C-alpha cells in the first residue's frame, strides 16, 4: 500500500513559480516548437481543427495535422496555418498501422505530438499508436480512443501523457468509475506508476500524477467546460505547451489551469453554460501573458 500523498496545488500563483520556457522575440517559428496533431475521423473532423488551433494558441511555432484521407483537403482549408497529412483509413474509420510509417518522419521532427481526438476504431487506433511509438521517442499526449494503447503495452519507455476522465479511466483500468471519482488522486498515481507515464485524470478536481510519484491537483473547473470538444481543446493546449519545451507534467499543469481559466472568462462574458469549445483557445494567449507564460 502506498503512503498518502499531498499533491501540489495548481494555481496562477504557483505557475508563476514554474515558468514556461522563454522564447526571445528574435526567435523564429522553428525555435518555438513543432507540434504534430494526429486526430479526426469521418464522423469527427472538427476534433483535429479544435486541437490544432489550441496547440497554436498555446504558442507552438509550427503545426502538422495528420487526419483521415477523406478529410485532409477540408481540414487544410479550415486550418491554413497547418501542413495537413492524409492517412489511410480502416473500414471502421480508424487509421491503419501502415500510416504510422508515413508519419514517422514528421514525428521525429516534432517536439511534441498528440494522438487521439476524434479518432474512431479503437483497436486500429491502439495498433497505430504502438507502431508509431516503436519508431519515435517524441513526447506524446494520448487522448480519447488512443489511450487504449495501454492495453497490451503496460509500460511506456518514451515520455507519454494520458488525459482520461473518470469514465475513460474506468475503461482503461477495469476499476469502477464511482471508486475513481471518490479517490481520483490514488487512481492517477497508481495508473502513472503502472504505465510509467504521466496521467492527468480530468474532472472538477483534476489530478496530475507522474510515474515517479510527484503529483498536482487543480480544483477550479466550471460547468461550462462540460461541452463537446472541450477535451480536444485541452489536449491541444497541452501539446502546444510541450512543443515549446515544457515537460509533459508542466504542460499538463499549465494546460489544465489555462483551460479552466478560459472557461471562467467565457462564463463571465457569455454565461455559465453555452459557450463553445472553439471559443476556448482564443483566450489562452492573454491568460499565458498575464501569468508570465
């Protein structure tokens, strides 16, 4: 049995003492970091756009989006800032494992990558993740269906962050959702140790755990963030921060706090519920600046 652990609380004040990597005004887009977002499907094309936009708003200098081949041209029009790579699809709408070989050169040049938002066909997504991580050691954020890669892959060797909510954590671990909700920090710590990964267990109280036992807690969510696409935006924010040079645990702490603060700004302006996930990223640059990021 592990001893009780007291997490560090995440707030704007504590984040000012944990500053993001500084980039001089003379630097170019290459030095700001390259983000690779692997996302979207024939049913959820918007996930790639939401996550990609959020990564750029968090400060990434360059963006590559890899998405389903039937969507690539539309995503390229919607995201003129990004290079868009078309991936071959399975019959169920996922990405084939062969697509990982196509992406390996992009992944090797990226400073951080995100896999999962809006992806279909969980078995194919897991095979895709395993194939890509076998070729590269780029820090990766696994979100949504891509998190199933923990099954049959008990310990990651390269830097990995998983971003489950309680229901997803229950699916990944086999533990009851109610038990996870009742004790989220131990659940996050146990998963982080087991998978040798960083885990951000999302909720009204979000718990972030590193494989070495360090942990953080953020308790400033709001009801408006429980909206379609909100998790895609959060995953993109975290990936953009990691592309800039933040460690995955720092990117998770900053990302969760910025995401929640953006929700509060929108709640004050528009009302507590009804704002859209696509509106969250536009609040991020000003919040980062105010917090010294």
